[in-house]
C-alpha cells in the first residue's frame, strides 16, 4: 500500500498552516533531537493470535468491474479492504456475506469503519482507523439458509468517482462457515446478481491481498522498563525485519502472499514499567508520510483513549526525519499500560514507539 501523489496539495497546506510536530512535543516533554537519532531497540517478543484477517488491496487501483477478493471463513474475522476506482465511470465497492449452511445464521459485527470516497487518501486511512478504534458500533447481519447480503447498506450508497478511495474495516464473528466477497461494480448493479457471473480480477504488481491466520499481534516486553536505568528506548513496528511481515494465502489461486506493512493487523502492546515515576510515550514515523491513531488503556477500569498521530495536523513524516514525533502522553509506571496500534491505509512504515523518562 503505497503513498499517492494526490495528497501533495494537502501536504503543502499542512506545512504552511501548522508548526512541526517536534516543536510541539519537545516544548514541554523533555525530548531532545539528538535523543531520537540512535535510539536503543527495546527487546520484545511477539505472538500472532486471534481470528482470521481477510485483506483486500490488490488490485489497489481497480480498472474494471469484478471480484477483488473472496474466501470462506468461520469464527472471529477482520475484513480490511482498500481500493480506488481507476475507471472513468462511477462505481461502488461492496462486501457480501454468503451463508454456506442450510440453516439461518446471525453474524455479529462488533465494530467497523467505512470511510470515503475521497481523493485525500491519508484522510481516508486515518479516519477509518479512528472510527474503528472508537469501537462504538455494533450491528448484526441476519442470513437465511444459503442467503447472501451486503455487510452494510451504506456500501451501496458510496458513489466512487475516478481516483477516489474507499477503506472498510469490519470485525465480525460467524459461528458457521460463510463466504465473504469484496467486489467493485457499477452503481446500478445488484450486488447479489452481479457476483453470480463476476470474475476475479488479477492481482496488481504489489499483490497485497490474502487470508492470514492470526489477525492480532501481541507484543510483550521480556523485562520491566526502568526509565532511570534504561533511558530512551524504542520498539520498531512493521518494518519487515525486526517486526516481521505476515504471510498468508491468496485464496483466489492458492499462492503464498505477504502483507508487507501488516495492514489490517491489530497490535496489542504491553510494556511493564518499573518504579514510582512516570514514562513519556511517543510515536515516530520512519518510512515517510504517515497519518493514523493509537489506542491507550492505562488502567483496567478505564476505557481506551484514542489518540491521533499526529493530533495537531493531518499527517507528518514528510521528510523522513527521525525527530518527528507524536506525543502519546505521560503514564504512571505503577499502572499496567496497553497500547493498540494498526498500520493505517495510505501511510508509510515502519514506525517507532518510543519510551522516555520523565525529567
């Protein structure tokens, strides 16, 4: 999922209207530029868990009508799709669930985001994540025996003009096998009838689609972080080396596929901290232009707080400077802290989660 030239205009607007992220964060958070150049990597372990990820991003630029991705799933599933209309006519992108059983089934959609259409791709990616992390939505898809239905009726109303993007994230649970299909089609097409004769579109050169077992990645520290002893440290996320990319299967042809960027994967990060002091947390983009959100839960009794990264402007990381940071807050070491992160659509990776002493 690469950065698009369409956001260049937004880039210039942002740079002329708002001061740098570093200036905002460092003014009162005790972080110096030199501290961020060669940050020690904090040792962590990771495990992939949870249900199934269905990832549909190839062809990213759909040049004709057809099926973008399809597979059968059961249990907890997250569907992440990200597509633009590369034709000269208005289109719609829909996701359809098909009941494969001879009995009715009710599918619980725990939370979802459906953003776009827009030519501001960074806005779409960031807004989709914010809506998904807020997690305020819950709905049901009721299917009769062997019935098919669009996951959300809003999909049929999203008129996608040329070069516009839509990004959908749906987390649901099906107790029996269902088939999920993402497709692009004319605005006046009936999705159920369209799929009866639609062909699977070939992958583009990036090949970003597939089915991945384990839709969550749990990252834990091998020991407690002691701010006074350990100083400033970082945890690299989604670089393909320190934090490996996921591999899966493209169910349309059985080939092995790689999710370079780990889009659609939800990271759950727990770093135990030591002492009675507090720790500052930051997010630093290291791959280029970036716009997303972070979820932070600092007490078992508190709700998760959703923080935009960056919060004071639409995006950052424009020059791949190591001192661009988004401040995530100061948290007491005596409370266990859980951080949730997921690579946002249209953004570049990797990023670094940085921990620093409060001076």
